[in-house]
C-alpha cells in the first residue's frame, strides 16, 4: 500500500484517507487582495481542503531580460512581462493577511514557491506543505533545498519524463520521505488525449511507497473524477470566479459551481470504491428474495430417484430452494421425498446435500 503521511495538521493522505482537494487560485485573483479573499472563501464553501496560490520573488525567478521583454498579450497587466507579473504578485504582508483569513474561515493555505527565495519566505510563513510546480520539478538544487526544509511536498510532473521522475524520487526520498507525485500535463486548457491518466498507475507501480495524485488543466470535471477512481490521493484544479476574465489560466479553471460539483463527485466516487470483497450485500437481499432463482423439478421426481441434469430447471421459485450454482452438485444424488413437477427442490429433500452459504 502507498505510504500515508500528514500533509496538513490532522489531515493525512494516502491509503484509505479521503482525497485531498487543492483549489489552485494561482494568480486568478487579478492582483486584487479582496478578490483573493473571496476566492479563498469560495474554495472553502465548495468543500476544497486547501486554497493555494503561487509565490514568486521575481528577480530570483526571472533574469532582467525576461522581465524587460515587451508583453502585448490580451492577458497582459503591463507593457513588459515584469510589469505584468508585479501587478499579480502579492507582498509578504499581503500573504500574511491571506493566511490569517484562510485560518479564520477554516481552510488550509499554501502556495507554490516559484523560486528558492519564495520557498524561504513560505517556510518562514509556516505553510503546512510545499507545492512544487512542474517548472521546478527538474530543478534539482531547488528540490534539494526544499526537501531539506522538512515540510511535506506535493510535486507536479508536467513537462517531465519518467526518467526524470525517477531521479526526483531518488533525490527527495532520502531527504524527506513525506512527498507525493502528481500526474500533470502542462497545457492550458488540456485536451483529453493529452491527459494520460495511465501514468497514475505507472507511478503507483514505480513508486509504491508514496501517494500519487493528479493536477489537471482540462475543462470540466470528468477526468479529475476518473483520476480519483484510479487511485489519486491528491487532486489539484485551478479555480476562477469567471472564466471570461483576463488571464491565461481562467479558461482552464473551474468556476464555483464546477468546483463544488467536483468535490461532491469525488466524495461519491470514494464511497463507491468500497470493498474488494465480492459478496451478497444487505442492500441486495430484497432483490434476491424477489428475483433470485432456485433449482426446481422439471418433471415429477419420485422418492429414491437419482437426480440427472435433465430433471432439473432454474426458475424464480417459491419457496426458495437450492441455489442455481449448486445444480451440478445435485446431479447423482438421491431425493428423499416425492417432488412434484415445477416444485422447488429444497436442501432437506436431497441426500447428503450440504447447504452452501453465500458469502
């Protein structure tokens, strides 16, 4: 069984624990602190376990030329990429305010540290776990420093190969055993044919001692629900208040009604996974009593007759008698009493027949 560990205080993941659902606010707050708070509240109301942001220290994430390049996209919040990113980036004090708000309303709060200095700040902030975005999964110095902080880690795997993920596992595992991988494809919005949910089972096989999850950028909720049915123990989805807002992530995000339905559906699927033991369930008894079949006599069978298959039939009968699956066991045995045509063959009417109990 996959390892279980406490991702947030009092909230373990893995094994039979409920899927941990992350509402990825990211930068869909439009750089507005009040919108960010509203989104945290909506995430809580929809039933998500955690509201997550993206924290960057821009001069550590980008070089000067990247920040100075013109940015003329319809999604731009400034003339340069740096102006655009600064508009969307909250200060340390604003992050503390958001963290306090999340604590007040009762939802876990964290962020992806998009560079090493951002991780330092988030560690100081005391987030319950670090989220490693796909862009840093093959950034081994970053991974090593983050793992050594000792906080649980959720590591996305977009843009990576299986070989790289094996290297990530080998690097992180000795430093910090409390981490999980999320299958992820870095495209916005993601087309179904590029999701590759089967990677979840590949990860489960290759890394059996860590939980495996899914981070989705597709439209709708069906694929994310399927990921849970395949064993995803963490699900991360972007959320938005309005898909038509400016910003490249909104289109691949879930609006509140969709997020609430995703959470509801995941909890239903978890209940439906049930037990691997196949047996007659209490809820099936009524149907079995009404429609369950028994062995009956196809012809009149006198006492002392040795049963042959052509004497027997299977019908819905009253009263109940020998189970249909026992019909071959009846062949060659003698009946102790006269049995009329179309009459139920009950266990007590057959010599040396042991009643089998369904289980």
